[in-house]
C-alpha cells in the first residue's frame, strides 16, 4: 500500500513539474511576441496593434490552460501575419 501511495505522489509531482515547464514556455513565447509587436509599432496602425496584442493574449491564455501543444509555432504564425 505504501508503494502505491509513493508511486502516485511521484507521478503527481512529475505532472506538476511538466505543467510548470509548459507555463514557462507560454510566458516566454508571449513576452517574445510582445517584443515583436513593440518593434513593429511604428509601422502598425493602432487598430492593427490592438488586434495583434489581443491575439497574442488569447494564445497565451489557451497555452496556460493546456489547449495548445506547440505555442511557439502559433506565436510565430501570428508574427508572420500581414500587419
């Protein structure tokens, strides 16, 4: 019985670590996207900047909830949009 409990605790601990790594990736990808938007700020209309920021925030939220497997790819795709 103790072995089962110890195994379950270690599995939950590893799942928690994996979740923390994913959220770190989400935050890094979001911050990188914000830097890209700020760099493009002089060429963007205010409306386009708001759209990019909102899309980046939606991607970030979806990433944090675990709905995205590869957030970096989606942030890169957002960067390649024609704004």
